[in-house]
C-alpha cells in the first residue's frame, strides 16, 4: 500500500467516508462480528483495516473525524446566549447531522436550504425531509418561487481554454462600458480550478481589471516553496542536467557575496557549462562541475571573472545538495526528513520567515501514523503540502469575483460567466468507490438502521445538477456559459457539456429550461485568431492586442499600419530576408554564435540521441524539424470532433496489439500456428473489447454513431491481422512488446560516425526471436494505408526499418544480417500488406546511411534548417501556418546559390528536383 499511491488514496477515501458516515472502531468491529460473513472479503478487509486505522488515529486526535466527534460531545455545553444559522447548505454527512441534532436540542437553529420544484433540486429534497423528521419547522423563504433569471444569455464556443478566458474578459469590459456595471457586479464561476483559475486571472490582470480570486497554490505565492519543489527531484531522482537547471533557475538561491547581485550567476553557469558540453547524472556532477571551475579559473586571468565566480557558486550549491542527498536514501522518520529538508532549504534559500517552512513544520505529526518512511513517500507529501492553496490576498467584493462554482450557493451577481462546460469535466466522470461499491453502502446503511449514512457515489451527478442550477440562477441580468473545442496544450478535442441540453438541444431546438429565458439565447462561435479580419474574432483586451488587430485591419485594406517598435522590427526582418540571395536566419539558417551554442546545448542535453523519425523529418523538411523538435511548436487542428482521428485510432490499435500479444504469450499460445484457433480468438475478443471500453472512458472518441463504426473497423483490422498470423508457419516467437531502446531504456544503441558517436532512441512495437535464438524479426504496426515496397533509404526519408534493425541487433546480440524488419498493415484498406527490409541488404545501405546521418547531424548542429520541402508536402504540412514557405521557387533559387545547402541537397536527392 505504501508504494501504491492510488491504492493508498482509495483506502483513505473509503476510511473518510466511513468516519464521516458515523462508523467508529467499535461499530466496525460490531459489523464484522454480526454481518461480516454476508459480505465479500473486500468489504470485510476494508472494515478490518478501518477498525485498526481508527484505533491508531484516535489517541492522536486532531483529525477531522475526532474533532467532529468531540464537538458533538460538547455541543450541549455551549453557552446559551447563541442562536445558530446555516446558509447555502444542502447535504450533510452523518457526523454533521449529529452535530446539528445536538446543537438544536439546546439552541435555536435556522437553516436556509436551496429549494425549487424542478428535477435539478432533487438532490436537496432528502435534506428537507430529514429536517422535517427531526422536528424542524419547514417554511418557504421570502423569495421562494420567484426565480431570478438573466435577461440575456449567451453560449460561447471557443477554440481553447485560453481563448475562452480572454473572451470572458472582453465581455466584462463591454458590460462595464455599455451597461455601467461595477467590476464587483461580475462573477466568474469555475467548474474546475485547473486551468481556468490561472487563465482567467492572467487575462484579468493583463486587462488591469481588479479581481478577487480563491487562493493560488503556495508554490505560486512563495519562492521558497518553489525552490523546495524543484529541489525534491534532485534529492530523489537521477540528478539530470534538466532537473538541475530547473532547480537553479526557479530557486531563490542565497548569494552571500559569492557573486554580485547584478550578475545572473545561474544564467552564466548554464551558458558556460553548455559551451563546455558539461552534462552528468547523479554524483558525477561533483567532478564535472569542479572541472568547469578549474577550466574557467585558468581562463579568468584575463580579467572577466564573472563566469568563474558563477561556476564556483553553482559548484558550492551542487556539492551541498549531493552531500545531503545520500542522507535521504535510507528510510527515516517524518521528523528527521523534515528537519533535514528545512535545514538544507534555509542554507540554500534563507528567508526563514517564508510561509513554506510553517507548512513543512506540520509534517512531523505523521510520525504518529507510520514511521519510518521512504523518502519517496515523504517527498510526495511535501509536494502536496506545498501545492496547497495559500490564503487569498484580496478581499471579496473588491473586483470581479473568480470563484469555484460550488461556492456560489445563495450569492447573486448582475453578470455571471461559467467557462469550461465540457463533458467529462462538468458533469464529471463519477466512479464508484472500488472498495465500497454503492450496493455495499446501501446494505451497510441498512445494517446500522439509520445510525450510519454512507452516501452513494453516483449521487454526485445529482449534486452537480443542483450546483449548475444554482450557478445559472446566480445571474440577475447577464449569463454567459462557454466551452472550448480543444484542450490547450494537448489539442485534444472536447465535447460540450450535456447540461447545455437544458437550454439548447443537440439539433439547435430549445431545451426544457429555455422557456425561463424569454429573450432567447444567443450562440456564438469564436475563432482562434484575433483582429485579423476573421469572422467572429474577439476584440482586443490589451494594447498589444490592439496593435495586432490594427495590423489585421490594415491587411484587409482598412486603416493605417500601426506604429510601434514591434511592427517596425517585423518589416525590417521581411526586407532582410528577401533582400539576400543566400539563406538568412529568417529562412531557417541560424549561424549566429548564440544560436549555434544553443543548438549544441540542445544536443548535449539530449545526450546526442536521435529517434529514426526525427531523421526522417529532417530529410523531408529541415525547417519542419526545426519548428517541431527545436522550438517545440505543436499543431492544433481546427476541426470539430465528430469521429476518432487517425492518430487516436493508431494509439488505440497499438495498445490493443501490445496487450493482446502479451496475453497470448502469458497464456502459452505461441507459436500461433500450433495454437487452438478458438482459444486464440477468445483472447482476441476479450482484449479488444476491454481496450475499446477503456478508450471510450478516457479518450475523445466522438459521436456515438461514428464511434460504433470505428470500433468495428478496429476490431475487424485486428481480427484479420491475427488471423493472418495464425496461418503463418513462422520460426519466430513474439518476445518483446513496445520495447524501448536507447537513452533511459537500459542499453545504449549507438552509431559511430566519422565526426562523433551518436545514440538512437525509440520504441519497437514488437520484436520476435527465432526458437533457436539465431534470428530475429522487428515488426512495426502501420494503422494507416500501407503501400509499395522497401526501396532503399531514399536520402534519409526511410530509415526507420534499418535503424530498428541496428537497435534489435544490439538488444538481442544477434548480427544485423540475421534480422528482418517489417511494416505490417493493421488496416483493412491494405489487408495483409507487409513492407520488408532484410538484414542481408544491410551491406548495400550501410555506407549511404552513414553519409545521410552524418550530413543531418552536422546540419542540425550547425543550424541548417532550410525550408526546402516540395509543394505536395507543404500542402499537407500541419506546421504550415508557422512556416515562411509558400515561396518555393525563390527558396530553391537560394538553395542553388548557397554552398551550405550543397551537401544536404546531394544526399537527399533534392538537388535533382
Ligand atoms: S510548410 Fe513546407 S517548408 Fe514549411 S515546414 Fe511544412 S513542409 Fe517544411
């Protein structure tokens, strides 16, 4: 349990439910004795563990259950002068009911419970019934039956969460300007804090609008907390260069005269260490960073000591952490780990008044629960503690209120915005407690005959309906609900929340609740681009966006070109690019010293490791490689989610095949040709159905009708694939699945070039070995249509299969010549199609492969990223909108005139074009 965080969380969740539901240790023991045998071992096990857990916790006290129990016991002794009011509450756990009951015996107690006739209020009804049963008078409040509804309602569909948040700010500005609202008349109600809390606050901040928001995490408010969170990976992980740089850059390191304040020692160290190619893991850093100090010391005699001082300073930090790291390796008490961490943090960061230390000081109480613990466990708790919310810094009512949706109970605002209304977020995915199912909970409640109340998890959906209704009803004048089409960052398509059907049906007709908005509901779809003449685009919310929209209008033939240094600089770049016959840095050729250093650093940080697909991408278009692999540009398609994308289909099919072949192996069904066909097909059925079910739960699979078709397609392709292998009398046995190779995967797969040694990394879908272990076969599943035959490495465009052969040969220690690498189609558009590269052909491609890779690595290091793809490729290129191509003719003329492109053109064959 200690090592499985998810399981620990499940147990703690069930224990909390039992405690809040009114079960104590004695009650658990009684249940086990009298009725335990009627329940499964799982339920009995939970009760037995819970009984022991409460026995251990109770003497310590201070947990919420103990505090509540104590409050219930003391309720009768509260001084008599108090009257009690409960506001905005609609459900209670059993301990809360007991407290209410005890208090109300001695004091006047009045509750305000949300109530209405509609289905959305169903969740609050049992609460009213229980109050009535306890003898409370039930009275209608003065506003009952007079539902306040917004006079204007908008539903906004935005491309992503960021656009959605900015559209909210744009509308707030319009409401304030046009309708005279104060900012405090407006609330943004968030179904989930992540990512909207940050995005909305950021956009409000950019527009200089005052706002009150629920607290930020401590890690945002406290630099020491940030430093400690970045220190943890160094103390428990591999101490990799990336981790070290993250730590150095994000931490408030104490200088104490080591380097002058004005000098950014960390930046200088990063620069110097990259130039010297310094990279290490773990304890090797001590030696490597010392060597850097010595090198810089020899050079610093010229007068510039800044680099030397920076290296000495960072070396001191590294040594201190490495020295302490060893002491965190062995299990210890919470107190000991906390003291050591605080002492190290004070030494590194100082700032002893920072609230982060106060938060950490609460951790040692855990010794009373379990001790000693692994550093892993300790670090995960520190992570959670320091990510907890810090107290809010502004006051409610001082500007726009940004609140969790749940906290709106009973509040009213002139304008309310509800973003993030997407399916699976709101309504959320409600799962039963795996340890105590709803059915078990019902039976347990029966056993305790009303003294215990375990809530059923599926009731959460009814609660969300109520929260949504209250959020909508909080708007007195204007209500805007919105959802993103895509998830920012991943680009995954999202589906609008089914709650919208309350007001608008899928076919656009009015929903059940639409009648309450007689003025109608406006719908608006906003585009991704701003101010460039795109229909439905937003209005600017900051000066930068104002300039950009001005430029858009100018391009549309309206207005004048905006003034400002940004636009002057941009037009200068355009002139510089097209005024030269040779490639410039605006064509993807980066030969400045700084760029070259950065590129080298990138290679060093990556350990000079490359995937076959990265070379293939460079072969097809070096500029596409630059955008995606150097700058990290990602593409997000603007299409509505109707069906599964080809990429997702590929992912699901690969998952199915990996699990399927593992299972066939574990059930002893290899070789397939000698296995019982029916048994094999039963396994196929089981795995395919289970994986498709999982995909449906966790992936954006689109509309039901299309998903049904897609399921069939995937199922048919996998059946056909396995069927073909059942017929194949092959000497090979599938032995490895989704086998990673190269950096971080155990063995080094390297390749000696003339200039340097490089390493390969990647993942092989399947690796088969012959029964006598003398031959091997690499299989790569292709879920798109597969055509043609293997026709050489084509100037680097097709090197995946030969590189897989090198990797497999290295993993298995069998000569390359004894291997074969194949693409196998798992698609009914090319059923049974195989493209094969034989190891026996290795001699024919080896020298060309070396030449190609040598040229590419040199180009990548020297900053040669020409935008030199052919027009067909450009037409289908997902990166097109970030690429200055579209001038193919002019670009090829530059290539002819520029000797730096000569080698690339020759090896890729592009010269002939
Ligand atoms: S549009 Fe063409 S030139 Fe530009 S990145 Fe894509 S493939 Fe390369």
